[in-house]
C-alpha cells in the first residue's frame, strides 16, 4: 500500500474461507542427504559465532549447526535464540485467535482499551479517526517506528539494552499523547511502537499480563515448551555478539516492547510453530492459523509486497511463501514457511546485522528454492 492509495479494509482476515488459489499440497520425495548438504552450505555461508538452520519438509525435520565459536557445553540446537521482530508473528497469531474466538474485535480503538475515558475520545479533533488493533498489527496506524523521545532515553544504553530504558507505562503514554499526521489505514510504515502498543491493548482488553496472555493463548496450546519471553542463562539461551563477531552482548531486555520482540525459542519449538501454520487442521488455534495466511494489504511496485496479519508474503513459481525476520543487538532470526511444498524454515545466528550481511539473503533464498 502506498500513500494516497485506497486503504485495505482492516478486518477481512477475520472471517471467510482461506484463499489457497495456486497453492498445492503435492508431496515430493525428500532426499535427506541433499537437504543436509543444502543446510550445511547455508550454515557455511553465514559468518557468526553460532549458526542454526532448522528445516521441516512434510514433517521430516533436519537441523544443522555451525559457527566460528568453539563447541559449547550445551549444543547449539538445544539453545533458545532471540526472535526480535519475528516475535510479531506470535503477536499477530494471538490477535487473530482472540478475534476468531469473539473475545474482541480487530476494529476496536486501541486508545479506548488503554484509557476507558477515551470512549468516545472527547479530545479527538474533527475528522480524526481512531487507531484500531488492526491498524497496529498491519503497520498502518500512522505511528512512527519508535516514540519520539525513545532515542533520548535509550542513548546511554545504546550498545547494551536501549529498550530496557523505555517501560510499558511510557509506551502507553506516548501512544495516548501522539497526534496523528496521517489518517490510519492510508499508509504502511513499519512500527515497533505500534505493535508494542497492540500488546498493551490486548493485555488491557483481557485483563491479563502480556507474558501470561501469550503463554496461555499461544505458546502453551501449540506445545512450545521451550519458548519464553524473558532471558534465561547460558545453560538455556544463546549469547549474542556485536558486529565484530567476538564481543558478547547481554541478553535482550525489551522494556515496554514485549509484543514487538520478546520471544526467544529453540529451533525445535520454532519448527513446531511453523508446522502448525503449514497444516492448521485439527490443531489448537485452527481458525487463527488459517486467518494469518490470508492477505490483508498489498504495497510497492506491482503490489509485490503482500502482507497478512502476521507475515510478509512473496510469490514463488508454485505458490506463496510466508516469512518474517528479526534482529536484536546481538542476534538475528528468520522464520518462514511454504504451504505448496510443505516446507518450514527457522534460521538463527548470534551476530548483529551488518551491511551486506549474508544471513537473511541465505535464509530467504533457501526457503524460496525448497
């Protein structure tokens, strides 16, 4: 979606049949050795202390690891990795689930949930439209990437944990004080701020703390026993590194941005999460898993960039691929799946993103070719 374009309706993804036009489910023979070779080549292409590529093809899993760091007491494939912005796929699924079960509406104004005195908002200027939950998850709220005063507060901890200096109360207050410059739903602009606000709105709507809400409604039902929202220790969590690939960084502390980037998970749990998207039938959250595959807006040249409520979607020769990346101060993650080939990919590395970094292009190309 571009500026001036007709905005996508915010809630078609809530109901109706899933459009699987062009998607097939033909199973092709899986050459295990060929898969291992391709994953090993992908691992070798990434220069980082720890690298993990985990792939599922029609339910058959292969995990390959490597990296420049020496062997550790805990194998790489058993550690939890920071998802960064890939956490938004969990948040999008949660919103779809709460909507599908009728607990709330995606058209609900976020400010009314966070501040009941704003129902209706007496301070709203003529013609001003409320920011809804659907606007927040689809990055069409008109909010900036981060609050205006974020950088001033974060600067003293810029190399360690800048988000930790911006707590939940300040995220909510910044949103409630924000003045619109564009009508919600008219322009796409990626916003960690917006998804963070969404998390607080969902917590307020359900009267449930965010950690309990996501764990109880998504992580637990899907059986993601190794996933969590707070740092562990070296026995459970991978250690991130700066751009030099040698200097360790502390575990990510997200402050008030939990919904935008708090998830950390093992490769096996991530494959379980992605496999549920590949085959939603007869699973917990079936309706939501189907809903998050449905396109909600298109933007860019030729409308190539298609978005669902939780995923970026690009075309391939045989059908669409869904993906989302994430990066923290010391780690990177890539999640994706292809219903047409029954393939899911979770890739992680423990080195901060650099210009011309090979990690994301390698993971994207691998998924596109599988």
